[in-house]
């Protein structure tokens, strides 16, 4: 039964991708950006499906198990507020992209700043920090398929198999295939995540009764600060800032700003996106909290498997398998977009610019596919032996990408911005992250805030100071 459900889902996914391949791509915009023709509903679904990943399904449940409902409040409202930065950045990206035919984020930044150095540095940061986040998707798929089949499908075989399927349908139709499969995957994710919550809660005696039992056992999971007093006020502020700054810097989301057919579609999808987290994010967090009733002593990486463990314990096999296809949908809808974004950047910003400036569309697509395969293999290499919990991996990747936020805002909205200022700000920001990871710079050194606060402050001040001291640069 499990195999039939998973196979049926994968066949449906391929069916959607074939629709994307129906119209032949006549230029790079057709293949990489779906001809900039995506309307508000498809754009909305591709936004949420791209952003809600293995981290949403497994990482949220794991952090709900560890921290409690405070994690839901922070993530729901932080992600909703990120929609503000979506439109603040997105409408300028759409305008400039349409006018100058930009396809990748580094193209826009490099051309608008007149700096090849900034273009390459910007791309390098995006690639470097997207790869570990990309690896979360096969990690999650491996966990899910291993649990669903009671170990019949080994962890890494499941991770590799799902990655192979995704690479195949990206090859078929590019961005159009990705966007159309995102609609199906987004709908599936919505429906099945709610089904998971109510199925598990019902088996535990109802949502209210189950939560009351957990409250009697671990009341800290219902407090404002969460388990272990995790969310101090500086931590709250830090995490809110992190989501606002990092989400639009994810390359797969940045490229979504280009594909909207008009500004109204972008505005509509952004408004809808801001509403979704407050409704949807409660589901995995609540499952994680209730997980203490069935699995009270999980530690470390094991907490990331609380959702499939709870389904295995409290749902019939066929329903657990169906619900877990929702998780697979989340993984696939993020991984396909990450692979396409990385392949596009490496093709256009490195190969086509420095090795073959007269590249044909056919060769550009072929080279992009080779880079997609390379990125997929690199993600699987990390997934072979996952280094930490999903939350820890994601947080470091998000912080590294958030370093680009002040530079991006300045390039888009401030004519006096100097590329040297942006280059220095990025180097300083990433150096601060590296020093913290190495333990040289103590965490919480800035008024007990997470590292994101001093990073954004330092990067912003550097851009302001250097740009004001040096002559203005002409805009592209």
C-alpha cells in the first residue's frame, strides 16, 4: 500500500511536469523563468511550496517537541512579516528584471552596481549557503521513506531516489514544470498537514485533551519563552529579523520575483503568502508538542523524526503513507526550485559570462542541466551523514544568506550606494558568521541577541559610511 501511494504521487508529479514541457522554450527566459508569464494564483502556490520545505515538515515538528508553542508564534509571524520584504524587494526586482532581461539575482546586482566583483561574490554566497539548505530536502525524504517502509527503503536510498525524480522533471520543462508541480504540491501540503494534526490528536483523545496532558507533564512548552526559556526578548527580536532578511535572499525565491506576469500578480501573491503561515504552521508544531505523550525521551537528531514517528504510532498505515506524501511534496517543491536556481546562476553568471559569451540557448540549457546534476550530487553528499539537526543546519544557512539583505536593499533603492561598500559589508558579515561558528566570536555577545542582529547592523553601517565617503556611482 505504501509503495502504491508513493508511486502514484510520483506519477502525478511527472504528469504536471509534462504540461510544462508542452511549449518549446525559444529563449532563456522561457526555460529559466517560464517566460515571465506566471499569474497570481500559480505564483502564490509556487512561493509557498518553494519556501515550505523539509524544515517546515520535520524541523518545525522537531522544534515544537523541543521548544513548544512559542516556536509557532515566532515562525508564523516572522514568516508573515517577511512578506513585507518580499514586496519591498520584489517589485523593484520585477521592474528591473523586465526592463533589462535579468534572469538571475547576481545579474541584477552586478549590472545595477557596475561591479563584476560584487556579482561574483553575491553569487558565491548564494551558492555556498543554499547547498546545505538544499541538503535538508533529501535528508527529510530519506527519513520519511525509511520510516514509512519500516526500514525496507534505506535512508540514503530514499534520499537519492527522490532527488533523481526531481532532477528528471526539471530536465523536462524548466521553470514552467517546477511552477505547475508547485501548485499540486502546495495543495497537497495544505490538506495533508491538517489531516495529520487531526488524525493524531483524535487518536490521543482530542486536541484539547492531548494538549492538557502535555501541559501537565511539561508546562514550559506552553509558555511565552518556550522550553529551556529558549525565546528571551533579544532572541525573539533576533529571529524575527532573521526571517525578514533571509527569506527574500533565498535564490529560488528571489527568482520568483522575475516570473510574475505583472506587478498586480506579485502584490496579490504576496498578500496571500502573508496569511498562510498563521494558519498552517500550527500543525507540525502541535504534533511535535503532543509527541511527548508517545515518545517522551527523544534527543538530538531524533527529534526531527517526531512527525513520522507519531504518524506510525497513531494513524493507519495507508493514511500515514498518504500524509507523508505531503511531506514529500514539501521536499520536492523546495529542492526542484533550489536546483534550478543554482544551475541557472552557475550557467549564466559563470559559464556564459566568462567561458562562452556567444552560448546558444540549447547549450545554455544543457550546461544548466549539468550544474543541476552537480548541485544535486553535492546535496546528497551532505545528506550521506547529516551533521546536525535540521534547525541548526537551516539557521546557519539562513544567517549566511541574510548577510546579502542590506546590500540588496541598497542596490535596489539607493542611487548613492557604492559597490565597494557592499563588497566590504558582505565580507565582514560572513567573517562574523565564520568566527562565531569556530567559537572565536562568542554567541550572544551583542546584548544577548543572536548573531543576525550585529551582522545586519554592521553591514548596514558599512554600506552607509563607505557610500557617503566615496563618489556616487551611476546606475545601470
